[in-house]
C-alpha cells in the first residue's frame, strides 16, 4: 500500500483493477463510488456495485461477491467482505491500518492542506466606537478568527481585517453626553477602560434623551414628534454636521474619545487572542463609494431624483429601491461598502471576500452583491456573507441602549473566576506555581468560552450558559483540554522511562484492537474534516471532531492500561498513537484559537 493514499482512494484503485481483470473493462477509479460503511453493517468502507452491472452482466450480489473475493485473495490489506444487495462492504486488515497510521505518524503537519494559491480576505469584529465589546461581538470575533485559521488550514492566504465604525451619530451621542456631564473625566482619572467610559456616556445620553421625550410628551407634544425633535438629539445631529465640516474642536474631541475606545478594544482583543492584519476606519472609507455612484449614473443603472438623491431600482430583481446618496451629497452605509469592496479586490487581487456579519444584515449583503454585479464587477460573485445567529442568555436578549448587555471584559473575567473555582475544587494543582496556576485558569476559562460558542453551527442562534460551558465532562473546551493534559502526562512518564515512540514504532504486522483501529480511522478523517469545515465556513465541524476524538481516546484509555503493556513493541506503538492524537487535538483546537495545557 502506498503511504499517501487514503482508504477511499486505495479501495477505488484496487476495485478498478479487479474490474479490469474480471470483466476486461477499464472502469476508471474516479467513477467508482466508495463511502464509509454505515454503522449497522460490518465493514470499514463500502463500494457501490450498481454502476458496475452493465459491465459484469450479473446480479448485484454476484458482482459484489466476485469483486470482494478478488480483493481478499490478492491484497494483504483487505481481510474480508460481505455483500448487502448492491453494496460491497470491505474490511481492511491490520496491514492496511498499520500502513495508514505509519503515513499519518510520519506527516509533520498532518491536517494542513496544500497551498491553493487563493487569497481570501475575512472582515470581522467591525465594532461601533460608542460602547465596549459585548457577548455578540465575542461570537463575531471568535467566528472571524476561527474561520480565518480554518481557511489557512485549507491552504489559502488569508487577510484578517477589521472595519471600525468610528463616525456617525452614535459616537456624537457619547461625545455630547461627556461634554454635558463628564467634568473632564478620563480613563486615567476614573480607572475605567476607555471603551467602558465612552459606553457609560452613550447610556447617559439615552437616559437624557428619554427624559426629554417624556417631558415633551407630558407637555402635550405627540410622542413621535418628541422623539424626532428632542433638543439633545438635535444637538447630536448638529455635532455630526460639525464633524463632517471638519470643525477643529469637534474633531479633536472625536479623536480623543475614539482613542480611549481603541485602547480599550485592543486590550479586549489581546485577552481574546485576536489580532488583525489591517484595520480600516469608516471615517477614512465612507467616501470611497462616491466615484462608483457616478459610474452607476453614467451607466444608467442609478437614478438621480429631483432632490439630488441617487437611487438604484432593484424592484425588477425582487428587491426594493436602494438609496445610495442623500440629497445633500452625503453617503450611506452601502455606498461605503461598494467602494471598500472595489478597493480591496483591486489592492489585494482577492479571490474571495468573507464578511462575518450577523443575520440581521442578510438583505444588505444581497443588495451589495447585486449592485456590484450591475456595475460590471465579475468578482461580486466572490463575496460571501458568513451570516450567523444571535447569542442569547438564559434570561433573554441583550439591549445595549439600556446598558443591559453582557460586557465582553466582564464575561472573560467571569470565565476565569469560574475556571479557577472549578480547578481548585478538583485539587490537582498543588505542585504548580502561582503563576502557572493563573495561566492555566485563563487558558481553561477562555477555552471554555471559545469552544462553547464555536461548537454551534454559525447559522444557528445560540444560548450561552457560562456554567455549562466550563464543565470538565461532556462536549466542552475543558474536557478536550483535560484529555490533552492526560495524554501529555502519559508521555512524560514514558519519556522519564526512556521510551521512544516515533513513526518507526509502527510495524506492518502489529496486532490491533478494534478501539485502536477506530482511533486510526478517526485520525485519518482529520484532513477531510478540515476540507469539509472550510467549504461550509463552519469551525463547528472541527470543534465537534475534536470532541469526538477526545471522547474516543478516553474510552480507549479506560479500557487499555497503556503504560502497563509488557510487549515493548506494542507499548511504543500505543505511545505513538496517543502522541498523534495529542498533536491532532492541538492542531484542531488552534484553528479555534484555543490553547491546550500540558498539565491540569
């Protein structure tokens, strides 16, 4: 058996050879259907016989039996077969599994797919500068980061970018509230992170706005009119106009308060283990689309109204009319997105652009792609909106204006405290220094948070329960971290005993238990899982694969006292096997941005 052939390819190749010999027909192996045998049947992989009946001129059972007998008689890698209707179920021998594991054990970067030559940009995070990051942002950031790592594992060159929404009415509201009530307060004077401080003033603005609306309604103003004409809202709108006109005092305050927010964001990103290759700012990109608006007018696909506003009529495409430029010449959000898309595809020669944005923006991206197509950009089809569901809590949805969101920094700290409490209860850390323990608690807390969020398919709305996420049993990050630490503990004992367990420990005639074969099978699935997850933009596939193989190891460990094995060759083989499990867990979890401890 060639060491670089996977089971499906191996069986297809040998079956094609059997068909040539038995029936004198060259039935190409790519036309043969091979799949993993269903659990209710005996066998490892199944060949679908039905397409071969036209060359065998025999029944499905007779054809399957003839091919199965040929394979069993001619290849030591195949130990047996059975036929169920039109399906030939093949059982591989230990010669096959040992050969396959030898190939896996020898691969330095097992699971990394070859370079695709493709460049992919992934935009994620994209926060507003009027408030700190919250739980919803955490899902966005963790998805963006893990999808980026996943696409890298698929052989793509990936650019991770952030577009910060640093302009608009939202930041003006915080600025105005600070001017009215802040008394010069700064992050240094208050001891607060800058993003938290600015967020407090955003909540304060809304409190003042609500009070003004209530007062106006009490004095007889209709509520809708009061909401539009509250004096403090008018002041915020005037401040935005001053900013757009470049008023020095307004711009200076804007820079100062945004600077506080950026410092706060940077700390949260560091705590989450997130970084970007490039950060864009809306204040620098919001004008990019204006040239495209003119292009669309020249092409006759956009329309200018009497008030000077510019629209794109998408009603013939089943959508609505989309505003692209206001009557006063100012751009709207989609104008910016049109311009930045063109800029990025041109600057980086992108093969694909992935936007990680919540599902409430599905319509926006539908419109964006359609308008870009109408403008003649062929690459519009290479824009992908990774639309994800919202995160909810056991007590319900979050609301940022009322200040009832789950703050990202508070949650990270809560996860650390829960990890510390849970770990100390287990009482296995007495030989670790204080610094080692603190690092471990951070690793477990973050691992629990990241895994609990990423293991859910991105498209689904999810319920986040911090206590459940940190359970050391079940489908959780700490369970996988503990599994890795357990393997490393066994390997440390083996190292101390002077045992070696490299790829040379794998011999073709090594007897294997069903559980060992099962682990080799699961290891072999890993590159396929990388490809499957990449095609679906779903790191959840990798998270759940990591859990499955961790669970498989724990069952094996429970039944097999590895270090008590008396046969030296078998002992080295088993150590090589669990060492590869540990390596695959590290690779899989690193895609999710999760570190695995050596000890727990």
